[in-house]
């Protein structure tokens, strides 16, 4: 689908704001779902069942943030759709976040303050809606980055959509209803293994309306967690991650997976392995309700470094 028409509007994020740190996350595996270059970001967004192309550009400064959004569309777009797109961008990229207390806490951390200062105003963000994010999570399970990319590309080529706008070709994940008549074996034929069952059942849950994302965003942490646990294949650890990614709850640093433990040990202590309890307790003591956000800053920083230099211990742990 070629999107030949466009409308533009501006958003003024809360200050301070770091555009590239918010819209590009090098720790995420490479996919066809978005594109980025310094000061510019492209993705597809679904509003209802309609797809729109987005180009988001940095037009401000850290202390006076301003972003320009160009919406690309095919046949027509309503004012309500523009309004919905604007609100989704603000929510998904946490553009109204109040980070004053977090920034105050960061200044007291002598070792890591240079990192926090470098990324001052960066937000935890998720470009995808809840269903799309869960699909990404499923293909990430027990797989190398290369294998994950293969599986996601196979799924997108079969069931996704490709949109052309602003000289870019960006893909979009399908709606859950599209897999209603698709069998588990059809999905397995794409060589995604046991993940076929998860994708099929999750799609069924969303198609049946078992969870309402807009309502989820307004719930307290325990209530939101209960709603997430209703979804097939979502356990406590996945729910914890989703509370951070989808609901922007910053105090969810409660569990550390073994592979994360090795990376955190190197990042925080320069040691091969430190107990998960010590890592968690040290971070929570320093950052309290902002513990997961603090980890996010330090985590993303090392992956930004990886873009320009080889980090042997990190390459080993992420299994490229």
C-alpha cells in the first residue's frame, strides 16, 4: 500500500527530553517495523483497523522540546483519527512523563550520573500496542537475535502489511482477527516451532476482547497485573515487563532472569556474576520507585556503545 497523502501536527513533550534515546532503542532486535536516523523516526500505527504511516522529527532542544509528526494516509483521515494518533504517540513514547524526581535521584549516583546526564530526558517507550508487543515477545523466546529476525520476517511476509511512504517501506503486524481461520499447523509451517500455539491463542484472546488496553493503562499496578495474567502464556515475569513497557510503571524491577543477571553483573559491578538479590536490592535502594527506569538508562547506554564498538562480553551474552 502506497500512502501518498499527509497531514502534520506538533507535540511538545515535557522537559527535558532526549529525542533519539526515546525513539530508538538499540537493545531491540532489528526488524521491519520501524526505521530511525538521527533526529528522525518512521513507523506504522494502527488506529482501529486502519493503518497510517508516521514520520516523527526532532524540531526542538532538550530544554525546549518540540516534535513534528507527519501522518501519511491513503484515501482519507478524520480529525478524530488525527487526535487518536496524537494521543497514542504521547502515551506510547511517554512524552508527558514527569522525570524531576528521577533526575534528582540520578544526580546522587556518582558512578552512573554521566550516563544519566548523557541521556537526560530519555523515556521508556514502546512503539507497539499491547498485542503487537506480545507477538514480538513470543518470537524473542529462547532464540538468538538472528533466529528471532527470521521468524518475525516470515510472519510479517505471510500475514503482515507493507506500507510505502516518505521513500520508506515499513511493515505492520496483522490484527488478531486475521489469524482466526489460520491453524496452528499453518503457523508452524513458517518454522516458528512451539511459538505457533502461543500466537494462535493470544490472537484468539485479543479477538475475543479478553483485555482492553485503554482501560489497562489507567489501572493500579496490581489490577493491571491481574488483567495481563488472563492472557494465554502471560506469566508473572511477562506481566512485569509489560507493566513497564505498556503502562510506564517504573518500579517493576522485581525479577532478574539468569541471562540478564550476567549483563547486570558486568554493568553494575564489573564482575562475571553477582547474586540477583544483591543487584535488585542495590538498585531499589538507590532508585526506589524509579528502579526499572534507572536500569533502562544504563541498559540502553551499553547497547548504544555497541553500535560503534565491539564489546566481547556483551556479544557473548546476547548470542548474536
